């Protein structure tokens, strides 16, 4: 089955700097890769996603890149702000009707 | 994005009682919903897949008689924790996929069994 590895587990960046979180997946059939942001005591919130027919997608300060050959995908947050502090989960979706497989999460701290 | 509403957000119950958690998809129909449990500082652990009009599919190690799931309509799934004990205390989260297969999560329910 699919396996998703996420790194780093904890990341601290200075406010205004960029943050990058990386994930790898194992099942080449996976074709959809969402990213979720989870704040303390709340459910995960979908912040951006990418499908396997696209190499990069951007939404304001957030971007996601996908390398299908290497089975890597990454989340990039630029000009980080205090409200970006949260836990971020990557995920891979093997296909319709399948379960979404999550990474273990990255705790992002934005330092003042 | 789509909205998934989960209630209650917090519940405290006595040991031995049952608790029902509701999950609703507000602006789309969901034939499948998912229930997760999350321990502190850990990822989401899938408990079961809720299928509208049929029995839920439980993950290995999850007691189906303890965690009763009902998916009676295309917009509502419920999770009932029966005969709750302190070890059932946790954060429970539901999820539903919209027609494009994007998964949206509810706000989560913090269950405390005393």
C-alpha cells in the first residue's frame, strides 16, 4: 500500500523567511496530493493541492511542487507570518474510493 | 471550499455512558465519510469508512461494537462511542470527499471520559 514520509517533523523559521516541507510517497498510482494545516484544537484545513498532471501550483504565499519521477512533493510558504504557525500534513491519494494516506506532520513555528 | 460540520466540538461524559458525534456535509452529498482519531502530537489515524446505506468498513484493531457508525443519509454520518472509558478520551475528526474527491474535515470533537 501507499506510504507517505514527511520531513522535517519540526521546523522553526524567522518571520518573513520561507518554509519548505517535503514529502515522499511510494505508490506510483497516487495522483492527488493535498496539504492540510491544523491549528491547535481544530480539524485539518485543506490549504492547497496538486494533481499528478501538474508540476507546480501556487496560491498567494503558498506553493506546491510535484516530481512524479522521484515521487517527491513539497510545500513552500514564503514571507511567513505568525499565523502560519501550525501543524502541516501532506497526503497522497491513490485513487477514487481509496483511503487518503497522511504523513506524520510538521510542526511549524514562526519566530518573531 | 466545501464545508463539513461536526458536533459537538467538546463533550465530557461519565465512564460507561455512550456519546454520539455527528458529521454533516453542508453543501455537497457524500456517499463516503471517514472517521479519524488523533492522539496528541500525532497524525490522523483512520478508524473507519462510513458508507451511505451500507455497513461501515473498520480499520484493523478498531472495535466495531464499540465505535458504532451510521451513515443514514448522503449528508450525515454519526459515530457513537459506546460504554466509553477513559482510554477512549481523544480527538475525533470526520472527513467527507466532495464530487471532485477533495477531502474536507470537520472541526473535530474533543471527547473526555471521566
